[in-house]
C-alpha cells in the first residue's frame, strides 16, 4: 500500500511540475512566434498566463497534498509507534510548503514559486524510500510529544516556503539591477526573465515573506517551549544542551533579530534576504542536518 502512495504522490507532484514548466516555456516563446525581433525587449506575459494555477491544477494539487499527508501518517506512525529521520523531516517540510503555496495561490499569482516548490516536493516525497528513519521511543504516543511534533513541522514548513520566497526575491532584485545597466537588452529575453515576470511585485513578495516569517517565529517559539516542557515531563530535566538545541535557539534568535530590525528600522533588501536564508540554514542544521549526519554518515540513531 505504501509503495502505491509513494508512486501516486510523486506522479501528481511531478506531473504538475512538468505541466507548469511546459506552460511556462510556451508563454516564454510566444513573443518570438509573434514575430518580435530577437534584439527587441520582450513584454511580460499576459495576465491570463500569469494568473496562477487553473482550477483543475489546484484540485490536482489538493489531491496530491491529501495523498502525501496520508503517506506521511502511515509511514511515520505505523501501529502506534513512530519512525522518523531526516528524509521524513524533509518530506513533511515540503508537504507543508506545498500546502502553504496552495493556500497562497488563491490570493496571489505565484507561478514562479510553484515551479520551485512542486519539483522539490516530488523529490522530497521519495527520500524516505532511500533513507529509512529510526524507530523512536514509545513516548512518541504521548499527547505532549505529538503536539510538539505537529507545531515544529508546521514551523519548518513556513520557514521553508519563506526561504524559497527569499531566493525568488534575490533573483528578481538582481534582474532589476541588471536591467538598469548595459545588460538590459540581454536580461529582457529568455526563460528566466519570463519566469520572474510571473511573480507579483517585489513589495507584495516582501509583505508575504515577513508574514510567513512572523507566523513561523511564533510557532518556532511554541516548539521550543513545548520541547522544554516535554523534556521535563520525560526526564525531569527542562533543558538539554546539544547540537539540536544550540542550532534551534540560534535560528530563533536570528529570526527574532530579523523581525525586530524590520519593525524598528524597516530593514529590507539583499542583506535582509540573505539573513533569512542564513537563519533557515541554522534551522535545517538544528534538525534535518543533524539527523542526516547521525543517520547517514555516522549510522547512529538520534531522537
């Protein structure tokens, strides 16, 4: 049964990704087919082409999310136990990221984000087949642990989609800077330019980015608090200083500093976007990265 869910999840994500890229390529070559000279500036795609997913595409993505969710539940929680690892963490992260994109797509045309999220979700959904998890101790059935696990994964999903937003914004900013110089004639054409043209304005992306970060920061705070409470309930010790704790608190401090600087001085631009990516890397090292090192490189179980 699990292999069917794996195949169906990958086919749905992969099919939607391929369809999205083919539609994008068709949009990108339309001006050339219309007889626009090779050296002339290419106008951005028409609104109808960049308005987001079609109704059928959105429905298929919802089905993919449901199938992926069922797959995660059946593979992570088999028979009242729990199996987890870095591959499962990445799969859950991009499942939530795709879900957040699905919700955003009702309000904003985010085709550029879709072309990033869906291929990554397809690959991440298959990772548990290559890298099996480790069986977690029986306390995984405790309600406090399940709440902590749920909040943590939602926070990771929010920050993952925020990191993709930041990458897209850096690409748009670089393109705009290039277009102000001599390279304008060369950057106005091509698939990359037409792909970035499908995104909303930078100010809209920036507003979305900081909304995602603010929501993720609240959930990350709850993750740390619930983790401390659960640890105290389990081993009568509220704080355990290890690599996961250090990187989790570092990421929390970095995101908190970013939000504070944004509120106090309106911090924005490339430096802020790079800070977002650095904070997300710290968060990855806190859990996914440490699990990869222990499970794959050192062949040791970690919970």
